[in-house]
C-alpha cells in the first residue's frame, strides 16, 4: 500500500467524484482510477459504489475512512520527524569511549556539539576495554567510538586525535629532584596505583616501565578508575595520567611532573564506513574541524 493510494481514496471520498478528486490532487483521472483499483485489489474489497456521475463509499470504504486519515497523519508525523532529525533539531547519537578519552577530549567535543545542536540527545557508554570500542562500532551497537590508536581497527574508519602528554602523578608533598622531569627509571622505583591489566590506565605504565627492562611495582590495583587519584592523594602510591587528568589531580594537591623521555598517548575516533546518520556526521565534522590541520579541513579527511 502506497501513501498516494490512501490520499487518492480520501480525496475521492471527500469529493464524491473521481474527476473532482483528480483535479484537486492535480493528477490525471486514469492515474487516480488505477491507484484506487490497485488499492481495492490489495485490500480485496470494493471501496466505492458508482451513483450517477459520482460515487459513494461502500460499507468497507466507510470502515476504512478513519484509519486512512490516521495513516496520512502518521505519514506527516514521520516526515516532520525525519526532517527534524536531518536538520539536527532532534535525534540521538550513541558514543562509546574509554574513560580517559571520554574526559579529554570527548567532553569538550560533546559540549560544543550540544551548544550547536541542543535538540540531539547523546548517550556515552564505557566499554569493557579499548578493543571493545571498535567491536561495538563495527557491529553497529554504537555509531561512534573513541579508543587507543594501537587497537586494531579493521572494518571501521578512523580519525587520529591530537597526541596527549602523559604525566607522573605523585602524592602531595613529594619532593622532586632538580631536574623536575621524572625519569622512567625513577618511575620504576615508585609504588604504583593503577587499574587491572588490559585497561587504558594500566596501558600507560605497562608500556613505559618495561621499556628499560624494569619490573613495575604495583602497590594498589583498583578496578574503579575514579579511585586512582584519591588513592594517590592519600599517599598510596603514584600513577600516570594524561595531561588534563593530571592537571585536575594537581589542583587537588597532587604533585605532577613530565616524564623523561616524554611519553604521549594516542587516541582515535572510530566510525563505520559508508553514510552516517546526520548527527554522527555532524559530530565527526566537528572533531575534524577541531583537530585537523587547516589544510586538511576540506574534502573528507576523517576517512583514513
């Protein structure tokens, strides 16, 4: 059943004439008649009975009059809502992000996006691990994801986010050497507070300390990432955090220092290949504008 068939039916019922209905709809009478016959064939019932030069509804036609009007109203609502979503006046965007990237840079992206498109709702979820982000996007459970750059990203598109420097975060009152930066060898002598293996926070220390052949000293292993900074502030040990989180910890009293040699973390925005929803495409475009060099802001730089 097509929308135009329902519109033809309602027009004929309102005008009591195929000719008048065709004129009102600005279609040819043969086209209108064909549409009504096709509708009657599909329904298996006659909708109109000829009466002189006009027509009247059969009992079946009378019964279908109210439902047909409701169908047209629903079509109109559907068109209106589709237009609202397309024009980003409404809609929903589902994003999955590892915790550290959800705080920075995702929070800033979301704030700017919401200011531009306040009618779009966003849902941000936390994955089991960094690899799960790609899997959720690949299988269509989330439309966008933020994860670590070293994660295999087969089957999805990626856009590289700006690098973030990683800092040592030490308990309040910790005295640093004159050199200020904490060497990786010094880091290996500290008690470390971190999350379990496989998590993003743990990856910082797992990749840094073994590079000098040292063994990491895990003082506290905690599944709640939000507890890391409070544990450091309480003197339980030190940790490694990207710049934004490290500065937040410093504001609470922690001592922070860059590493020697410098350590950076690399994040990526991942999204499915092919057309995106209007909200997802607008979000990707926003990220590209915020992060891409000026000479890469044209064309389609996000699909790499």
